[in-house]
C-alpha cells in the first residue's frame, strides 16, 4: 500500500492516461504528486531525466508517458514510434532503478499481442505469432518495456509491474484528425459533420480555433474549410470512415483504467504475478472491460450521441487493422478489480466532455 505522504511521479500526467491517474490519486488522498510537462522535462533526454530524479527522489513511479497515435500515424511514422518510446522507457525505468524507487508501474497497450492471437487474448499469447504490421514498431517498444520490467525484477529484486490497457477513451483524449485513435477521431468527425449539416459556422470555427487542422484554421474561408474537411471524410450529409466497419474492438473508460492501475499499485506485487517454474515471463496484467463492439456499431453510437443525421460510409479500400482484439481480463478480475463504465454510457459522457471543453476554451 502506498503511503499518501510518499512522493509519486506520474510521467505523462497531462495526457489521457496520466491525467486520469493523477485525478484518481488525488481522489484517494495522495497529495505528494510530481508531474512535468514535455516542455519542462524531455523524457528522451537521458541527462535531463537523471537530473530530475536526482532532484525529486520519487518513492513511486507511474510511467504513462508515451509517443502514441492511431493506425494512420503508427503506419506513417514507424521510426518515431519505436525510437521515441524505447528512449522514454530506457530513461525512466533506468533512473527508477538507480534511485531505488519502491515500485514502478509501466503502462503498455494490448497492441503487443499477435494479429491472429486466439480470442480473448490471455497474457501468455505474447510473442506466439506475428504482430499487426501497421503498429508493429510501437508494439515492439512496449514489449521491450514489459520485458525490461520483468528482467529488472528477476535480476535485482525490484517491484516493477507492467499493465496492458485496451483501447482507452475519456477526458483529455487526443482529437487530432491525423494522430488520434479511432473513437476520439470518429467523435470529432461526427461533431464537425453536424456543424456542417446545421450550417453552424460559429461552432465550426470554435472547434478549429481550439484544435486547428493542417491546411485550415478558424479564420479560413468556409469553402476552404469544407474542402479540407471533405479530405478527412467529413461532409454535411455523410461521414466517411476507414475500413469495412466489421473489426471488433474493446474500449475502456480512462478513469476506469486509472482506478485499476492504482488498485494494482496498492494491492499487487511482482511476487504475486511471477508464478512458479524456472522460466518467468508474461507477468503483465491486461486491463480492459472484456467486452467488444464492431467499429460499425461504434459509429452508430457516436452518431447518436452527437446527433448527426447523415449517413455513415465505410471505405473498404482503407485498412481495417487487426480484425479482433479482445483481452482476457480474468487475471485482473482475480486481483479484485472489475470495470464500471460500459461503452454505451461512455460515448455520451465523452461527447459532453468535448462540448464542455470547447466552451471552456472559448471563455479563456
């Protein structure tokens, strides 16, 4: 159990994952929290990370910082995804070891599992067959991170836990149309399509002022904005989405994920996970809902939550990615934690947060 007075460093505390973890810790009464923005601390700079650990001397570390993105970004910027994530992990885990932190939590992703893994995916299917090509560099970096945690534990007796959350969504998500994941990208596209359909120029320009799109901004002419949005599949009468709509995906509300992580930090040690036998591996923990939905059904949920009355059109010439990716969460359940928010409730919550965030940005 972490003492509320001890210092906890949350790496990546401003992102979707890190901000949810930060709020959960605060709600539980932890006040000695340390976080640094990318501008304050570049986690790819080894000397800067060492100086930070020298100065702060954290008791616990939660490594939620990562270079992340959706299928388009993962496939296009392959070198960035493997290099940047390996650098971040190497620096933070290395300095955690040198500074004798009591416990470290490393957050990965269920994209570590093989493309054709048996469903639902248990932790021990890791590295049993080829990965999905489009996100292979990112997956390899995360596999290296969890193996690093296991290896330090086995050689040096550290207490580093690796968790693999499923697809996450929630407050402070990334809604960039190029680099975001499927759900936030879909939700923002539906919102912009609604603005076009209702000829709500003020709402459209407000959105672009908060989150500009390459090539246009809030002051661009409306015909230029409409043309650019059309290139992303956003139209007044339809929403064009990648793939066939048939892949199945599992989603977890980010605040549920955070609650699971802090539960693990307080209740679970590496000794509880390593099992017996000479070969110790796959001690990581899946974090998910154990439920899945097709991309097509998700699009309908998003359309209904936003109130967009246009058509949903799928472009089968674009990649689907992995056809099914459902986690087996039996290990997590055995450790005493079960999710609370289902996708049917989470999507409307996310859209309400999105609208509230736009309103807050307008008042600034």
